[in-house]
C-alpha cells in the first residue's frame, strides 16, 4: 500500500479508537505508529540500492517492487504478537496503541498487497526462510533491480 493510503487509513483507526473510549492522545499514537512503521522501508532501500538516490527513486523502488531484498523488520506479525503480549502483561497503554497501529498497518498491507506478494509475506520467519530474496517473495519479480 502506498504511503498516502496509510495516512488516509490512520484517520478511521483513530476515530474508531476514540469511539470505543480511548483517549485522543492514545488514538493519535496508534494512528502515528500505523504510518511510521514504514520507516523500515528506508533501511531496506539503502541496503539494496547501496545508498540514497533520492526521494523519487525511493518511492519508485518501493512502490514498484524493485528491491532485491526485503527485510522489513517492523512488518512482522511476530513483532505484533510479542508487542501485544508485552502490552497486555505490563498494562502499558502506549505500547498497546503502538502495537494496534502497527497491526492496522499490516492488515491494510496484507489486503492491499495480496496481488503483489506471496502468502505469508508479513511473517518475518517466512522472509528469513528464503533469505529475504525478493524474487521468492513477490508474485511477479520481473521488475527487481539486478
């Protein structure tokens, strides 16, 4: 899913959280984390492209599925599960809202990118099992940079 769509998707998330009684600052934290999770794309981009080649190249590379390795450490259901367990066990509302935002993001990605990536993509261990090789993670790896 494109960044602009994640920004738009953050609004109904925040509204829903406020509607069920969460304080506005917590709802805003969840909304922010649902967008900021994409920071891991920057690390993948720099590693795969050998440095920063500009914002335009960054968005083209990510949106068009051109990176040859996909680590995306934050885009992992394992992290969501562990974070959720920690938030529940500790009672840390802020952690719970961060995890909620991240889970919302992954759910949106899983739905929006189902024609782009193979099943299981959003599990870190699935990506690790294929050595983060994008050719084995994308449905159509023909656009990947050599």
